[in-house]
C-alpha cells in the first residue's frame, strides 16, 4: 500500500495573515508541519500543495517537494485532489493542513490504521475525547459515530442532546483526513450540500451524498494554529514527538 501525504498551504488568511510563514520557536509554521510529517515512517511521499512562490521556495530549500496549485481553488481538499490526480500509483491520500505544526507521527499512523488493517473506507478522520467545557463551544466541532465507528454527524452544536442520564460518546473532531484515492477523485466532483453550507463544515458534504467517514481515535489534540492567541501559545508549546 502506498500512502501520499499532501499538505495544502496558502498565504491568505483573514485571522492570521501570512500564517504558514510565521515563525514558531525558530522556524516557520509550514516547516514544522512538513518536518513532523516526514517523521512518520508509513508515508511513501510528502508534497506541499501551494499557490505561493514564497512557500514553495522555503520547502524546496529544506529538500521538500512542492506542487503549485491554482489560486482559484476554494478549499484545501480541492488543492489536495488536484495534486493527487497526478499520482495514480498512490492508494491512500492524507490531507494534512499546514496549520498543524505540532502534528505527531502517531496521529498519522492512527489516521491510516484502517487501511493498514485491510479495510478500505472511503475516507477516515481523527477525533479525541470531548471535554464537557468544550461541548457548548461552536468553535469546537463535535462528531458522533455509529457502532462501527463511522461518523453519523459532525456539528458545531452540542451533540447528542442529553435527554436522560445515559451518555453516548461524543468526540472532538480534528480536521485531519485520509482518502482512498479513487474516492478522492469522486469527492472533488460532489456539489456542496445544505448541511455543509449551514454548519460551514466541508466534511458534511460526504455524509449528505451517502458516503461514510471512519472516525479514528487519538488520545488528545495537539495545538492547531488559527488565531493570534493560538499563535502566541505556539511560541511556548512543548511538542510531544511520539
């Protein structure tokens, strides 16, 4: 089985301008993400997908591979699909966002574990236990699953509703995905859907079109950097290399 990790990265960010190139503890955010992905021995190749010459030059200067993508592509997943189309020999494609500077190799291993075990889900994603204080936050994306571990629904709302004392498990979703390559080629053709637009959650498009997403579990989250506050936290974050 051949696994390709694609890291979509673009400069334009409304909350944190020029985010991928911002320094974190001595090196840029995109360099952190790329180098930590490189530490995962299961990956056959890693490519940064970008429309920025500055990002491309930085990655090439540290020996990485780059594919330039159309700046008109609206989402990271569509940039990933555009690159994956050039690599038909790959079986599984990972979409690792460039704002995950502290991604752990173990998390990438957990993400692709179903494929390594001989299963072939259309798509996998990662989640970790949901804390009660995060349950009400709309910025925290929640996911609930069926008994086989496939996602039933992702929401910014607190799900499930607690009608009784029973507590069905709910998880905190991480925006990390792996696709069976043939499904990724299908995914890029799927039109947007009502729930996707309502919640502003791209992964709901998959569920609304009748496909499944396997939810793989990890122990805890790492620090994703989207806001000035998170960027400040990153300057003091102690990275767990396991």
